[in-house]
C-alpha cells in the first residue's frame, strides 16, 4: 500500500521504516527539514536499536521523506497522524494534531481517490471522531465515512526496543468509523503474524485502550514505590525482597513445562526513583484531566502522579542520611535519558532531582552514555562528562538515575579510582556490598 506518515519522530519514523520493511511504499512528512534530509540520506535522527539498518535498506527505495504534506497525502491511500501531543495545563495540547488534520483536509479537497486517515498519536478518548474529524471535514468540504475513512491505531512501542516492538507487536488495536476503514487497516497489517491478536473496535475505544494500558503501568510503578517507602520506614525489610516474593505468585510467574516464566510486568513492580518519559506522566495527567472535564475525580491516578512526583524527595532523603548540607558537595548524576537505550530525555526523573540538588547548592556533573542534551534549562551550570570515569572521579555522592547497563561497572571503576563516594541507587541495580557507603530506594 502507499502510506504517508505525518510527523516523523520516535513513533512516526519507526512506523514508517517498519512498514517500508514489510513492503509498503512509505512517505514520511515532517516540518523539520533536518529530519527529512537525514532520513533521505539513510541516517537515523534518533537513537533506536535496529533503525539505522532499516533506513539503510529502505531509504531511497520504499521509504522517502518530505516537508510537502499535500503532495505526500495526494500520492498515498492511507495517511497516519503521528505528531506530538505534549502536556499542557493538565491536558494534552492537540494543536499539532489539529494542524495536521486541517492540512490533510486541504490536501484531500481536490483529491479524486478515497483516502483513509488514521490517528496514531496518543489522543484522549473522543479526539478522533471529534477534533480530527471536524478539522478534516471543515478543510476538505468532504464527509467522513462517505468521502474518506477515519481510524485510530494507537502505538504501543517502547523506546529502546521500538523496532522490535513494532515488528512483533503483542496486539494490534484497530479503531475505525466504518467497515471500509477496517478493511484498509486489515490490509495494511496483512503481513503481520496471524497469531497477533487484532482488536477491531471504534476509534474512541482504541484511544481508551492506549490510555488504560499506560495508566496501569504507571500505577504499578507508584504502587511499588509506595510499598518501598513503607519498607524503609518500618526497617529490617527490603522492598526488593518483598517484590521478589510478590512476583512468584502464579498471577505473575507462570509454570510453563518445567520452567517458571516471570511476566515482564514485574519490572514495573520494582521500586525506583520514578517514571518519566514522553508518555506515562503526560498520559496519566491527560486522563485525570479528562476525568475532571467529565465531572469525575480519578483519585487513584491522581495518587499515582503524586507518589511519582515525590520520588526525587526520597533520593534527597537518602542523601540527607549522610550529608547535613549539600552546599558545594560534588555530586555525579548517572543517566539523563528517561530510560536506558534511548536518547529521549523528555520528563526524565533526572531533571527534578537536578533542580533540587541545585537549590541545595551541590556542584553537579551529569553523564549519560547516549543522551547529550546541550541546551536543556535544567542543565545550565551542570558539567556534562564524556565518560563514566570522568563523571565519578572526584564525586562525593554518586546518584544512579537511569538503568543503563554501563553503570553496573561502577564498583570496579570506583575501586580503580580509589574513591569511596556515597552511592545512592535509584534503580536498585547495584550490589550494596560492593560499596562502603550505599543507599537504595526501598532498602531497610
Ligand atoms: N515516544 C514514544 O515512546 C511513544 C509511544 C507510543 C505513543 N506515542 C505517542 O505518539 C505521538 C508522537 O510521539 P513521538 O514521541 O514520536 O513525538 P516526537 O515529538 O518525537 O515527533 C513528533 C514529530 O511531529 C512533527 N510535526 C509536528 N507537527 C507537524 C506537522 N503539522 N506536519 C508534519 N510534522 C509535524 C515534529 O516536527 C516531530 O518530528 C505522541 O502522541 C505520543 O504520545 C509515543
């Protein structure tokens, strides 16, 4: 099929490259000419495992990029909207979605053939058949369900494993306003394994499935962090041991033949310094906001956000057990990306922590193996180290914020450097016995 994708960020580009790989002809559209040029030169504008290889194989063949949205829409049968939906005042800002929808509408005004427009961005339930449909109809003078198809196909990929997640999805959620839209979506995903469950539904249900999926993950994380806080307060009990016991329940670990298989959800049931990224905080906030607009107080999800917002304070408390004042104390922050294997720093838990450390007058160095943000306001006055060794040399406190595998070598490195800083483990990945001063979230 001929596919155009509006918005070539983490989701749009991975979607485009993966669809090209399975044989579709894909045009990626972005307002950023730098991204467009890079894609056309088979260079990945983001750090994502497997993406450079996909671009090398497909760019200039089945995959191209342009800033010309109208031409891309005119030339394709199906158009995805994959632009950003950032948080704004307790809601999501739909201005990019609305602008893309209006531009698609203008592009299909004079188009003779039938087009199907599919929303892939995460949008609050009701957006596709509300804001998006209205904007396209108004700009095109055409009618959804008569002149064009309209669908919602949320994306569940995780940064760091995005290519594999898209290629081998655990489910396909296909929301459509009518049978014709469903036919188009079915055809698009025809080459995907038949065993992948297809959930065919209406666009609003598809939107809610995405939000409910992210909300449950955020809830798991905040649940673990609440239990972890209580473990620390009670004393003599380590939240990691507690969660290990919880994970062994048959709900989480199933017997399969002679093996015991622990469900990946258990990684969300481990205490840490909080969730971040471009999805979980924004999506839970948006759901709470939509509840408010509908006269509902979503108390559980509000608590999930409140607990998460307090996790940097827990890191500060652990430092406070050793230091009365942090003024001029050299502190190394390990990890700026919101999770390992990505360069994405949006809503990273490192930033609220860095802000608190700055307020207390600490001397800060930060290091991340991949993320190299140059102009983030929270990093003003923070020295960015080029290596783990450079980051921790001279530090009195080392804070582990992101679960990068490189950081597991910290004990050996400190041994070589001959230093014994306080290590505060925000991800509970280090062996406490390897450090002379160690604190970890949820530890007795
Ligand atoms: N990043 C993830 O892990 C992830 C996972 C699932 C869903 N989502 C959702 O997918 C959507 C996109 O997320 P992302 O992380 O890819 O965003 P992103 O910010 O990385 O990319 C968005 C892109 O859209 C472009 N853009 C904006 N307006 C445009 C327009 N009118 N025409 C053409 N291009 C335009 C921007 O230049 C940018 O390159 C969001 O709704 C997000 O919540 C993200």
